[in-house]
C-alpha cells in the first residue's frame, strides 16, 4: 500500500507496541536462517580456501543432502495432511468408509501436536495468548481500539517467525496534526490456528467442527485484530471519542437554556437554529468515528488480499517446505564449518560452532541469528555424519560423507528385509547411485 493511499484525517496517535510483545521480542532472537538454500551454498562455496575439486565435492554433498531430506519431509508432510483431513474445512474429496480418517474426540490434539512439532522445525515461536490479547487491545494508527473475545475459540494459537518493519502514515498533536510516516515493528510470517467453540452465535461461514489455518506476511504488532475473524473482536469507543460526540451538546445546552430564559419571544425556528449547531457537530463526530471504522475495514480487506500467503491445507504444505528448508540450511552450514575447521587441523566444540555460525550469518546476511548448534549437531548425528571425540567434534571427510548419504539414499527404496547393516566406507568412493532428479537450483554437478 502506497503512502498516498493511506487515510489520514482520523489518525490520532502513533501506535505503541504493547509491553507483552516487547517482552516477547526481547526474549526471542531470530532462529530462522534468513537466506535461501542455494544462496547459502554458493556463499559457502566462495570460501577462499576451497580448491576447485573441493568445491565440486561440496555441491555434490549438498545435492545428496537435499534429496534425502526432501524424501523424509515428503512422508512427514503426508502424515500431517492425513491427520488434518477430518478437520479441513476445504476438503472436496469423497469419503471412503474404512479408508478415510474419521474425526474423533482426539483428532484436534493429535493434529495440533504434529503441527507444533513441524512449526518448531520451521523455527516458529508461539505467542502467549496474553500477548495476543494485548496486541488486539493496543490502538492502531487510526486510533481505533479493539476488544478481544478469546472465549469464542476452543483453540487459538498464533505462531510467528522473523522480524521486519512496515511503513505507515500517522499524525498527532505533537506534529501539529501534520502527517508523517513511521515504521511499525512487525512479524515477517504469522500463522493463526483456530477452532470455534460449539454453542456460540456465528455466521453461516463459520463452522465449529473444523480447524482453520491462516498464513500471513508482514504483520505489524498492533494489527493483530486484522488477522482474526471479525466475531473475535469489536471496536471500543474510547473516552475521547465519546467526548467528541457529546461535547457540542454539553457546551450548547447551557447556551440554549440561557436563550430561553432571557428571550421571551423566541420562535420555534430560532430554537431550532440554536440547537442545530451543537447537534450537527455531535452527529458529525459520531459519523467521523463510524467512517474511521469503515476505513479500517476497507484497509483490512485490501491488505489481507495481498498479505495472505496460504489457507488451511496449503498452510501445511508451506510449513513442511519451510521446515525442510531450515533443516537443510542448518545441517549444511554446521557440516561446512566443521569440515573447514578440520582442514586447518582444528576440532571445535559445540560452543565454538555456535559462535562461528552466528558470526558467519551476521557477516553474510547482516542480521543477528540465534543459531541452534545443539539441534544442528543432533541432525548431523542422525545422518551419521559426525562423532564426538575427546578432542572435539569430528565430521566425516566429505568423500566419506557423500558415500554415506548415497548409501542412505539407496536404502530408502529397498524392502526393509533386504536392508544390509550400514557401514562406512574405508576408501574414497568412486561410485554409488545418487538421486537422478533435479538438484538444487544454481548448483553445478560433479563430473
């Protein structure tokens, strides 16, 4: 939305971030890596100490790692979608008795547990309901204050990831009511999960037997009410709004009474003229408040058209892709840094890896990222790419790591009874079937 499109005549104050959100912000550092996977790979490959042969091995390692994680997350996503099927309001497929999952009393909790795990892997954080309510109650740049109705929901969860700023216009008495722009702190991504409570008065579009999922981008902290159903909030008329409506009448009535007492020949038309001023001023103030509500609704509809990224089952696809992407970037970055440290005869511990990863991300992206070295090392351990030695962490040499990943890829498609006991190679591998599908965008393949 351009600055020129912003309605400014009813803007009364610069929005203030509620203290609950401030507390959340100060206690949470960004955990998501703010880089595309291919960009991260190319940035690492540009390390000056890499030889051309090592650079090709690095891309080959990354292609195998991406293919293996993608296969694992495909199954993860299918399981999540299957558990959401009986709760999906948009389902348009036939139900087959004995094959289609039925909705049970535990369907909600089972799905929410899986969803929470997926969001953790995608590096989302959950907002406390107290912070959500505080954000709804804080006045927006139109001066409107909303009252939340959280009791309307059986389930309401809000997950956020990433920080950004959104530019808005406002005016206040401090600026002589001249308009000026301000930057509002915002979440880069926000996911809302909700289910209406049974027995509540709802419109024909709302159902109580399903779970609604919504994914938004660039959500200012003070615009939380815009991303919930309209039944969940209502506008509260503030004292200043009531005073603006009532003050003309209050001021005008003593004058009207004085005229009646002092003028014995006041005609009905004159009385009407005396009353017209304060009444018209009060009516104008009232409709000004209503117009502010309408402008806010218009901006909400127009904004959500562009800021809504996904709904319901498509949110699950997005989350699965985001979790896969975060896992890949964390594992790739951790392995690369440990591999290059070993090339210089250094064995790091977890704290050194954590510090070096955060330093590298700060230098490349310009952002402060809380790299979870413990989680990255656990993923490397599950992939069989690392071991803890007395001197420090030791990753497999990249040739052996490629062979191990290639072997794991082969095992994905073998019958369970035919799987041999996995073993690591003792010599540099020269063969091994690798995924033949498309590799990572922008990464060369080894010849």
